[in-house]
C-alpha cells in the first residue's frame, strides 16, 4: 500500500474518530462500519461499505460522485471550451420544512426550485440540484437546501449550442421569484407564505466560472456528503458535549455536541435521503434526456 494512502487512511481512522462509531452508532451499522474501517487499516480496500457515515468511505464516495457529475457536465461542453459553471443555493424557510417530509411536498419544493432557476436565468438552463439536508454550521438542525450547479451552455431544440449569458437580476427580485414559486407549488395559504427566503447567487452579475480549479471546487462542494465523519472525534473532557466536529479546516469551526443528539439527527437524515430523489438533473441534462443531449453536443463538435 502506498505510504501516502496509508497515512491518509490512518489519519481518517484515528482511535478517537472510531470511538464515536463504537459508542454511538446502532449495533448493525456499527458492525458494518467498524469492519470496513479495520479492513482498510489493514490495506484492504476491495470491499468497502460505501456508507455516508463511514469515516473511511465518506470522503472517497463524495469524490466519486463529484467526478461523475463533472464528467456529465464536460459531456455537455462545446469543443475547445472549458466547463462553464455557476453555483447557486436555495434554502427552504424553517416553517415550511415539515412539508417536505412527504413525497408530494418534497416533489413540489423541487419543482418550485427548478422553476425559480429557469426564471432567474431567463432560459431553459441545465445542471444538477444536490440536496443538502443539513448545513455545515449545525449537525442538529434540519436545514434542507438545494445546492445547484448550472451549466453555462444552452442547447436549443435544433441542436445548436450557445454560451449562456443571463440578464442581471437584483437579489430582491430573485427572492420574490422563489417566494412566488414556493407559494404556488406548495399550495401555501396566505399565512404560510414566507416573509423572508434565503438564496445565494454566485452569478448575480452574470458571472460563470471557467477556471478548472474553481469549477472542480464548485462540483465537489455541491456533490459531497455534507457531514464528513472523519472530521468528528470523541472528546470526553471537553465542554458542551463529547461529539466534536470540525466542518472546516480552521480551528474556529470546531463545535461540540451531545453524542446521542448527533447520532439521532444523522440517522434521521439518512432516512430522509433514502425516501427522496436528492440528486436531480434538470433542463436538457435531466436523466431521460442526458444521453441524447450529450449526443447533440458530440454532433456539434463534429460539424464545428
């Protein structure tokens, strides 16, 4: 086993990291993940469990998902051009979050978000919506938001490819569009209509990114499993709880939780994700159209 891989594996599977699994994970899941971790510590990577809560597998699986998504975006990029992407985030207001626990409610929210993206861009754009059920700030808060990657190229019905340059839009106008679509698709009563919504428009002034390092960062950030178990460890002598977590590299991001509360929240997230389609391709890149769309880009490559 290469020394670098061994070093990375041992760092992800330190005893204080595995201690959280041993103490707080339910019996069946604990056995699955600890067996996987110990195999990888011995240098056996052939039968990994691939579970999102496994400290050995989570970051690797996040990387693989991002790589597949980037490959799909590359397949719908003109010849001789760089991948061109925008990053956007659409958060569901707190009082509406119980509505998306049901399949109809979740489907309605996804459609409201897709329609908002189309209206903000003023075009039938394409890309992928990755669901983040929690944020980096608080492991205990159900904080569903769509982390969206928008492709910077349009594909017309005739098969023509052109660079997308969206009109400038004011943030207040963008929020109003999202609010209107939430109200319509979730069939909200007047007293349920959100007064404040949170969105992030990386491209508020029509800016798409093309630098390879930046576009890879956008895709990897969006496609990742939000919770990274190899960044959590047992600290029985700290204040605020024994489950410590560092979502970012800086020490200031470290937070402490009660372990029983964290595992309850994380298991709830897994149940929620299994119940819903949480990686949604839209526009000409949606699953049933993606192969045909890539073929049109390939034909455009040949003729141009």
